[in-house]
């Protein structure tokens, strides 16, 4: 979807929410976004402060390279794993009406019990600081992901394509911090405050503060290929190359869905509402890879697929090349690892689990924004160029 088309649809959706909310649209809403420098957090902040009735607190450990400039926005540097830091800085936020939790602690592998404990503690610290004082709190919005539906421990037994909906049961015997955070919200809010959980697939956006930044990987890889005149190869399994295996989620769409659910009284529930936050149209990498290569202006070989190509190995000795590109092209100073995680890209293109969902629930309740994956990728490549993160 082109940028103008997306913004037109987003504006229409926002106007519809405003009509549904009646007199409440004139009230001052105050959001606190945990993970404001991430792929979705940045978009949430931009979209909320672009309207007159929102004030935003952005929470992250470090600020973005290019800070948001707005009288309606306040960045707070805070270590969410430090309860003393949280208590000192967040207990002052008494005017919060909406909480957006779009962050997670990545110190441990996501399928480890320690990951569950750490993420629970982090959210618990934050809620304990805010809930007793935020008397006007209306809604808490949690972001998890499509891994809610599958276990990444061992190979999946099912090979056929399955589209998961929000009512699919949890995976038994699985350490999944997504479940832990949902249960914590249910406990802490105790049926007094509405909440929603949003489950995106492969997130598409721009951030140098995200561990799993697909577009960062893609853009650095494409830039290096062009600079060194290397072929633009897809390295992974043939199944991932040729079949429908994963849904993508434009971070603009995900941000809009967060806002839609958080401000729409017709769907609000103190029992919690779950939504798959996915683009809609499914895709294969084989279909869109040539167009991505063309966008970078690189050499796309006739046989673009290679099962023997590993990004971590191929890019291991390219850090100096990236530094040279940054200097010669006058880009914002970044290290390669700030934008690209090659191990993540190798895992993504070799993941044995298929993570495909249905949008039926969100569509039925009125969330109409959709994106085509290729359009999203091309948009975010241009965006990163405009940010001077890539040439």
C-alpha cells in the first residue's frame, strides 16, 4: 500500500473511532508508551501527537538518534529492569489514561523460563508504579506476537498450512512470556480497566533500537551488495522461499490497531480483547525478492535462492565495509550491528514453524487497514533513506 493510501485509510479509521466515542473525543488523553524507540513504539508516538487531544510520555532506556520534537511529547529515559529507577521516574505520571506496552527484555532466549520471569518482573514494576496513581486510566494495550500460537521447542509435527485465530488454545508445555504478560494484566487490572493484546507477525519498520529489525537487516545487506557488486541472494530453506510461511505486519498498521482498540468503546473489554495484527494479503519471498533487489539497484541472479548461503557468515567480515559506506555517503553514524542482526535473519529464513494468522476478528469489528508486504517493504526502504540510515 502506498504511503498516501495508507494515511487516507488510517485517517478514515481514526475519524470512525472519533464518531464512536462521542463526547470523549474532546477529552485530553495521556499515553505512556513503553518501548517508544522500537518499530511500533515510534509509530505510536508519531500518530498520537499528530492529533490535538493526546499527550505522550515515551519510555525507553536510550533516546532515538533523531528525537521527536513536539510540545505534546516527553521522553523519559528509564531502565525497566531497575525497580528503583522506575519508582523514581514513573510514579509522577498521575495523568495517564492509556498504557501501550510494546517492549520486552531480550537478555534470555524467548523460550526460556528466565525470559518469562524477567519480562513479568519488568511489567510488574511498571504497573506497580503507575496503577495506584493513574486514577483516570482507561485502557492498557499489550503487544506480543504470532509466536503465541506455536512452540519453537523442537520441530512442528504439522506441515500443512494453518491459519491461527485469536481463540486458538495456548501451546501446552511451552515457556512463552506472552502468556505470562497476558495473565499478569488480567491479575493486575482485576476487571477494572479494559485491555487488549495485539499479535503481529514479522514487523516491518525502521528503528536502530530493535533486536529483531528485519528491514534493518535487509537494507544493510542490499546496500553492501550494491557497494561491492555482489549478487542479492536469498539464503534459507526452499520451503520458506516458495511457500506461505509467515505474515508480515507494517508497524504503521500495528500502531493504528493499538490506537483503534484503545479508543473504541464498542470493542473495549475489561476481560481483554486479542487481535492478530497482520497486513492481510499473504506472500512468498520468491514472489517479491526480485522487486526488493530492483529497489536497491543490485544484481539479482537468475537463481536467487541458495540453501547454502548464510547471512551471518557472509556478512561477518563486512563491518569495515559498512563503516566506509556510512562515511562516504554521509549517513547517520551507525555500527552495522545497530541495524542488522544476521543470526535473526538466518533463523527467520529457516524457521520450521509456519506462523500464519487470520484477520477475521479485527475485520469484523471494523479495523479495515490492510497492506501488501512488498508495498510495506518498499515504503520502509525509502523511509530509511530519508532518515539517512542507508544511501
